[in-house]
């Protein structure tokens, strides 16, 4: 009896009619918006936009607005200069001297003069990049570096070394292997140890000139120099001879002459000019004594061929 009664109670407990409660239209709209917001919040780009980019944008907007304010910008600039002056006044940042470890004494004096530093000065007030550009503007300086170390401004340079003497019109220059003018000298004998170039445009054909000088090096002191002709070819001037090289392949033509010199000593004969301008033939011009002797021989033979 007890078991049956319990089952009846259970049946009675589950015997009900469900009641459906319809939401109001406003509650329905709010639930849809909440659902869409939840779905949107689950996306990575939207969370990054809200949590990262929007705060950054707001911060930048606030900074920009503050900078545009004259009061704020003036205060920031004043604080910057105050801090900078305090740092620049520190003794460990003071430049007491300028050191140039390499270079000739004349070049070192030129560098000190062109830098025009009023020592002592703070390294923050010294434009190191501008000083390097100024030093590299000297003709005798190929490259330079400027750095601050232990109270000194160290200027390290790579000096241009003169490779030849170039006589152009009435002026004489020392030029390096790139044809850059290193210095001007009053006379050629100031650097008698360097080979001589003469003529307009000689500095623009330095590589070819260097190659020719290397070819004629066995002739030693017989070589007086190279003359640039019409800014397109070279004449090699020797003691007693002139070799007219072609506009193209001048060093190769000079090598052929050197081969002939080794085999037949052509440069030791009574030849004043060796014309190599035509690659297909070589023209020899006798010197005055040889020409007089040749004419005398022809006269003795009554004009017959010699």
C-alpha cells in the first residue's frame, strides 16, 4: 500500500501543463544584441581592436592634442632643453682635446683649422657627422672617422697618397691613383720621385697611365713622362725617343715596343719617333743626324736608292 501511494504521488507530481511565457518585444531585441555581441567578442580581430588599438589611438590623440597646445608644447620643450643642458654639462662628456693619430703635420694643421672647435666643448654640442664630412672635404683625405673617447675627439683619416705629378697648363698638381688632386706644388722637382703626366685630361686616364708606366719600368730613368694628346691617347717621352701610342690598346702597343727593344734594341738606334698609331704598321722617324747621313749617302750614289 505504501508503494502504490508513492507511485500515485509521482504521477500526480508529473501531471502538469507547461506554461509558456512569451518575452516582451524589448527583451527579445536585447537578447539578440547580446548574442551578436558575444559572437563578435569571440573573434580575435575585434578583441584586438577594442583592447589594443583603440587605447593606442586614444593615447596618440591625447598626445597630439597636448602637443598642439602652446602651453603644453612650450613646457615640454623647456624641460627637454633643461635636461639636455644638465647632461651636456657633465665632465665626462666634455671634449678637452683633438687627436689625429695619422697624417702629415701639414695635413693635421689643416684638419684642426677646418674643424674650428672652441675647446672645451660638450660632445653633445659637437656635430660628429658634420665634422667627418668637413674633414673628408679636404683634397688630401680619402676617408675619415670621428669619435669621442675619454675626453678627446679622435679623428682617424685615410690619407690620399700622391702617385704622379700632373702638369696642366701652368699649374702642377700631385694626383693619387684615382686622378684626384692631392695638392698643388710650385715646381715639378718637389716630387722628382714621382712619374710625370702632361696635358689636359691626363687625370681622367690614370689607370691606363699607370699600366703604361709599369710596362716601361725596365727603361728606368730614360722615361721622362707621358703626354696626353687630344684627351684620347698618350705619347711616351724618353730621352732621345718619342713613342706615339694609339688611342685604343696603348699599353699593348707599348708592350710590343718593349719586346722589340729586348730583341733588336730599337730604342737604342738613331730613331727619334716611333709611330704606333696605326696598329697595322709601325713608322720609324730618324733623328737629325741619321737623316743627314742618309741624305749624304743618297747624294753620293747620284740619287740611287739606298
